[in-house]
C-alpha cells in the first residue's frame, strides 16, 4: 500500500492505495463499478445528471491544497479510494491491545465485528443520496443546488471508501456485502437501509439542512470514533472522510442559519415582534421560528437513535477489541482501557429520569452521544445569535434526550421537550406543538415549488450566503443546467 500524498487518476478508479499493483482488488472494484453507476443514475439527483456542476475533487490527501474545483457532470465525477497518510509506528490507542502495533490486516478473531462496523457505516452513505434525490428540483439557488450535489457525490465517494475495505480485506463475504450496499434502498419496505433515520424522507430544503446539521454530525462522531481504530486501513480511511464531512455540516449549519436570518429580516421589515404570530409571519412567505424549532426537535431525536442503546455490549466489545474508540480518544486523559471506570447514564426509573453510573465500557454509546449533543449546541448557539442580533425574543433549543425516542432507554416512555413524562393522551394533545404536522409540511413545501436557476438569485425564504464557494462572486454560475 502506497502512502503517496497525490492521487493516481490514470485508471478507472482514482486512488492512493496502489491499486494498479493489486490486481485482485482492482478487478473486483472494476466489476463493482458498473453497478455503482447504475445505482447512481437510478437513485442519484433526479433530473440533473447532465448538468455541469462546479464540484471539488480530491487530488491529494495532504492538509493543504487537496481539492480542485471545476465543472463536472456528476456521473463523470472521479469517485475513488483515498486514505489519509500513514502515521509512522502507530500503536493501538485503546482497549485490551493498547500499545501494540496497529493491524494492517484484519485480526481473525475480530473479523465479523469489524465487517459489521464497516457495512453499517457504508450503508448510510448511499442512503442519504437516495433521500435527497428530488431536492434539486426545488433548490433555492444555484449555490445551494451545487452544495447539495457536492454532498451527494462525496457521500458516493464515502461508499467507495467502505467498499474498498470490504473488497480488499473480506474476500467473498466482502464482495457480497458490497453488492448488498447497492441493493438496499432508503424507505423500501422489502429492502430498507439498516438504520432508521436513513429510511425517513427528506421532502424539503429545511429538512435537508437539518439532516446535514444533525445527522451528518452523527456521521462525524462515528467517523471520529472509527478513526481511532487499531485496524489502520479503517483509521486512515475515516481520517480522510472527516475532511469531506466537515463541508456537509457547514451546509447544514449555514443553511438553517440563512433561513433564520431571512425570517428575522422579514419580521423586522413587517414590524412583527412576536415570533408566535405564526400566520402573520407565514404571510411574508418565510418559515416561522417555531416551525424551525419543531424541525430541529424531529431531526435531533431521530439522530439520537442512530447512536444505539445507551448501554451496549456491542460497543463495549468493539472498544475492548481495539476496533472503535471514543470521540477524539487520543485527546482523553485516562487509561484507555476502562475496565474499572464508570460513566453516568440517564434512565427512566419508577416515573422519574435518573442518572445512574454504569460500567464505562458498556456506556460508550452514551458517551459518544453526550459529545454529539455538546457539538450540536455550538451550532444552535450560532443560530440564536442571529435571532438575538435581530432583536427578536426567541431561542432555539435542543429537546431533552428522552424526547421522541424509538431506540434505547427511552423507547418505551413518552416525554415532552423538557423530559417530563406524558401519557398517550397527553402526547397526542401536545404532539403538534412539538413536532411538525401536516399543515406545517404543506406550508414549507408551498414555498419550495420550483428551483431558482438564475445565478445570484435566491428564493425569498432564505438569505444569501456571506461568501461564495471557492471565493466565487455572488453571481457565479455554480450549476450549468443542460
């Protein structure tokens, strides 16, 4: 395996892993490639496959100058296999094998567990492309359309990253799993994606921005944990994926921020000071702040389920084996084995929610989720500064972690946004105050009937960005629609 900083673009599959000298894997990936293109044409952005999109493509894996921007038709995008540079004499940073040299081949005793981790991560990548395939038709600007397509092609490349690991290190089992990744479909009744949030619809652009803010942030947390892995090819793969994932969260955070900004501007221009005058605000053809809050409640709660059960034997086993660490494991100050440590977990018990100390090895999902919530709050704070600067009294808040849960400690209880228990009747009475309802969705979609295809123009419900992609001017033609 080469550690070249630059990417080999001579063959069908761009890579920096020496694929030209690995005939077996090269042949397997070339065989998989047509199926991937078929999937992309069937399930990728609908109606824009011939458009020229101003996309960035990785041309190296160094920290500086790794991306090139140019117009590309998405089916011709240079998807490939990119690993971050190897770390000399890297050691397993946690678990029972802490301090031993990292693995360059799959340790036999951990084969099934490692394959499962890779498959689950791989399954999320095409799922989000499928969820977002119709959004180009209602893009609020060419800038936003381009960002959507950039997210899509990079999710496609992340699928390639996981498929390479499966094809390279797992033989026939890996090839079968790679085929299954193309067979499953988001929301399909017979063959759905593996995780619940990736079977939900993404019907509008506010949902897309919330997804990239909340759900792609879960992707960041999972990749950070996998980047600590003692299986070095997985670590290096995830380290490079994180450089691309950052853009996806940028799209989400700034997208919601621009919607909030435009709503506040419209309220100020109309002299509306009460954000709960919802009909008056909606009459301005902008999205009212309480509805934005309800969308945040929905996407936050859906994403929390992606972390799995707060107390998990599987997470403990993966950590103990040295396969999946904690968020920024290398920055933590403890023994990195956790065999005697504890960690607090919230549990509903006898009608109250209590914090209970459990073995830290079993609470790794809870710890990762706690880190995620803190990371989300930083973005929420930036949205709230926009509102405060506009002089409007309203604050977007994260709901209680027990709200609207389907997996984990809270799956069998109902709570309000503050974590107070609700009966079924109380939940039914309050649901529309806490989560988007059909009326909310109808209004949001009424604002997003067509795409804005004129360079420099933006839909009335969203503010322009502060700066353009690649420092381009405000009227730059990010997508040339065929």
